[in-house]
């Protein structure tokens, strides 16, 4: 076999006047229709049947369709799209250095994952123990997924030959340059295990042999450097101060992060100790977060609603040296427990004036000045010592079932996962987001911090009362191109639009109904693979549907996403009808955010990130079982919690999600429920509550929240709340029904305008409507055990304010059970 290789050597000066050299040796192979191409560097041993290849994935060249490999190769060179890495010390390709480094690592045969099916066009399924695995699926662009062979940093092939078939694939259309002495091998710490609970521990990376899973790992700092190469003068952050948007460029962003890092070093931040951040989304939150990472610490956010005791637990768990708070209200929490935190060296406040002077307490501006005399060389030395397979940040779980667990994420967990996510979503360089979800949550970090950083996008910070009513105003001003809303946020937007429709003229209501009907039919055509649209679609979109999108600031949104909790079909269909189909993301903190991404509107959670795998553990006759993850997105472990880590990760390294779902023949994931939320009746029936709860809300539009009861009980019952207004300042649910609910009552012949009026009088019209809705849901039940027999209306809706909903609007079932224990017991009294 003859392979022609082209070696290109070049020299250029970097900004610091250091001469950097690199060599590239490659031949070209192309896949797909020419719209997407892959440059593949082959190094073939003539005497071995198995060659070694280095693949360098290029981003799609828009508008290019050329089947001539030589021409395509020339274009890729001219565009500087081919991926390469270089080092001051080495002119050989760093992947070879990685190969020689990995060849000395322990074998991982006992943690081998099943080989993937190469069947094109569908996700193959095969048994793994008692589970089924989805692998080898096609991406949304028809891009074939390359099977990963053996994984976990140990690569197949003779040890003397090094690694086989490592793919270098950089998403986001970014240069892959890494500056200074940053060869791949130098960025890894040799590790024997896939997990660790030690703060300074290292893990074997779950790297594939080829494809996206084999992309060379990089650190957070390297990621930022790549962005600066292209977008240094582009606006990165925008925040409203005194009614005006104030912007920060990427260069200023980076400088602010370095300044924070120097300040942390000056205050005595120790390696792998925590920097805890407690406050609302702001530029300073990001400066502190990335600054902590650059300084060698572990960044860790805390929910703003956390108690002093919860703050203490997190600070103790990560041995926090520094705590960053937003204002005096959050500072008060820390001061109450400060004496119990011996590792704490300083507290910083980034919002408002300090109301008192205390030792070790600094205003943000004072803190930044502290680090001004720390030499750049000191910080650069810390940055250069960071390893991709060690922890850089902690994401603490919400603690609904006990104390929060510190999810350890490595540099590679973050950088690889976010690039893979952006590629799956087909993001562009004009990314604009509105930051309103809690930044200590992985979803908020993914959308507000990492994705914009990769694509040179802009993050606009919403007002602190965003979830209490101001979010839509910010959306109207920013007009984001991507937007992640938890289901409750989408439901609130839907309610807002329904109110606007209900208060409009008769002609407008008719026109809206006509346009939405066309929009829904068109989107159902797309779901079914039919690209045709009903007559009048263009007119309906331009005259009505686009104006509805503009009313909530989503007319530019190419990727409206939902995640963090299940969403009802009713809500999905509503946004389909206004031509804003919602795409579901599925993952968890332990998977560094996303594991599956939906790029087709088919009511699924989509397919796993390219380079990852999904397994259904112990599937039943219908294919439902526990969803398990494998890939470079899987976390390192829970900090200082070995038993909890062993519960989450099995012996083969698969992450058990605790969710029940199934895979269809094409590899799309559909979720049923969470294992811990399953209701097991006294008769032994397993009942997923979400399906019944969502059905009830769809049948009776006045219902805001529904919670199924029946665990270890003789029959099912349900707690219901009605749609009401919320206090815009506190978020407390009010007694007044929303206009949509009042209109519903009027159609029934009821004059009720308040929740209390419905409950106190047991309003016959409303109660009858609810009972009829229950009966319609029961008719669809698969057995008598699945039928709801009793129900009651609660006097207040669930809310973050009341504690029934978490910061991402998830229902805290255990708290509701405790709070309404008497009402629940009343269901089952004779």
C-alpha cells in the first residue's frame, strides 16, 4: 500500500516574539457530500495490516462542494483550517508524544466498552451485560459517526508503535494552536483509574481511537487563548448598569480573569482549594470562576437560596480559602458560619458597598488591586502546571436528597464536552445568550459561560428578578440566538402569550388561531420527515407567527432549547404552533452538562454527543431501563465521597443516571421517569408520575402544578394547584388567578377570580371540570392501579419562594410530601 505524504514546515512569530515552529504531515481523505470534510494524516507501517492514522476534522465549509481532494486540500490550507499542535521543544506531531506517553499506562481491558456498530443511518443496538447500547449513529447533517475502539486513554496497537488512530478534531471553527511548552503528553498526569474523589487526583480520559472522542485534550486556559486569537476585540459580556448596557471585550474579559487570579494568589489561595461564589449572574461571577481556575483553585458556585448551613457544608467540603459574595444579604450568611471555616482566608463582595469593615473582608475593586504586584510569571507558572485530567471546577448538586455532592469536573470534561455540544447544535460565531439560570448550575454555565467563550459570542446578564417577571423584557432587548429555558420558564412564556391573545381583538384572535394551526401542521410535517408546508404558511409566518416571536424576543433564536426537567407535550406543541419548536437537551452535572442533544423535533431527547455512548441497563420487555452514559463528559467523581461515587459509576466506568428511558432503532433517547420518583403502590405496581401529571395539566388548563401521590398506598391521589399571579418582587404566589384562568372559569359559568374563592366555595363548575379531566386521564390508564381516585386543590401554587420548586424549577417532591402530610393522609382515611 502506497501512501503519499506531504510535510509542511513553517515558522511564525507569536505576540511575545517567540519563534514558534510546527510541522504537518498529511494526506487527504473526504467523507460525506463535500459540505463536510475531514483531513486525515496517515502514517502507515508497510509491514503491518493495521496502520496508524491521525485525523484532523475540519468544520464545515459553507457553500463549498468540491469532490477534488487536491482542490479541497488547497482550500483547507489557505483557510488555515487544518488542525495542528506545536511546541517550542518538539517539531514532531504532539500526538506521537501522547502515544508514547500513553503506551506506558496500565491496561484498561477490564474497563473495555463494547465495540460500536458501523451500520450507517441508524444506531445499532447490542447487549452489554443486561443492557442495550446505542452507538454509531449519524449526526443531523448526515455525518457518519466514527466508531471508537478501546477507550480510556489506553489506545490499541503495539506499545512500541504508540497510539493508534488518534483523531484531532476541533469544533467551533477555532484554531487548535496551543502556545508554549504545551505538548499533549505534558498536559496529562499518568492515572490508573477512571475516577477519583481526591481534590488533586487524576483520571484516565475516556478517549476514543478516532472521531470526536479522540480530540486532543486542552485546558481552560488554552481554550481561552484560542478564543483570543480570533475574537479579542469582540464584545463578550454585557450587563445593565444604571439603565445602560456596559460591554466587555474578550481581551478585557481575559485580563479581568487574570487580575482575579492574581488577587487569589495574593490572598493565599492554595492549589486545589475552593473558591466559592455566592451571588446572582454578573461579569464578576465569571471573572471569579475562571480566575479561580487559572490560579490553580477549584471554582464552586452556591445557590443564592442556600441556608448558612448549606454554605458551610460546601465551603468545608472543598476546603475553601476564599468566598465571593454578591451583596450584604449573602455576606450575612457567610459571617454566621465563618468561625466554623478554619481554611477560609478571605471574603470578597462584588456588589454594593461594604456596610462594615472587617478583617479578611474586601470589596471587589480593593481585591483586584491586591494582586497588581503579583508578577505575571508567577501566574503563568501555575497555569503551565495545570493538567487536563485533573479537577478545575466543582458543581454542587441541589441536595434534594441530602447534603450537596461536589461533582468534580476536569479541564477535559469542560472543554471537550462544550465543543462537542456546540458542534451537535451547529452553532455559529454570532452566538448571543441571556444569562438568567443560576450559574452554579451546569446548565447555566454551559450556555452562559462556555458556549459563548468557544464561539466568540456575547453573554447578556438579565436582571436579578428575571424569573419574577423581567426576563421577557431582557429577551426583547437582546434577541438571543440560542436560549435555554427550563420547562416552567417555557410554560410562563406560553401563559404570557396566551394573555396577550386573550386580550386582543376578535379579528386578531381569529388570525392567531389560523396561523398557529398552520404552524403546528407544518412542524408536524417536519417531525414526520415531510418538508412540505400547508398552503398559507409563508403568509401566516410573516404576518402573525413572527410577530408572536418578536413579542417575547425570540425572533432571532435558531436553537430554542429545553432541559433540566421533563416538559409536557402541550407546551411542546404550543411552541411548534408559533414556529419555535423546542429542542430538548438531556444530561446532568455528572455528565458535565449535556449527554444527548436534540436536533430534530421528534419529542425525543435526541442522540448522544458524537464521541459518547448510551446504554440502557436491564431493559424491560418494552426496552425501558436505566439510562447509562459513557464518554469524556463523564465526571471524575464526587469530592471526598467514595461510596457515592461508586454508586454512580459501575465497575466498567458507566455513569448511571437514575433516569428510566429507552432508545429507538435510530438511536433517539426517550425518557420515562426518574427511578427515585417512581411510585410503587401497595400492590407492587411501578408507576411513573410525570406521565399522569402532565396529562392532567393538558386536560384542565387552569391547573398549574400536579403532583401524584401513592407510594406504598392502596391507590393514587393527586395534589393540584391553580394558575395564579406572582409577586414581581419576591416571587411569592398570590391569590389572584391569572387572566387565562379567569377566562377559563367564565367559560364554565364560574365568577371566581381568586384561588380562595374556588376552594372555599368548592366552586361546582371548576370542580366538575377538574373531575371530568381526571376521568379523561383515567380512561387512558393502562390498569386500575394507574387511575387517580382522589384529588384536592392547594391554596398556594408551588414556587421557588415557597421552597416546593428548586432553582431550576424542579419539583421537590419530598418537601411537598412533608408539607402536606395531613392532606395526603386524609385521602386514605376510611
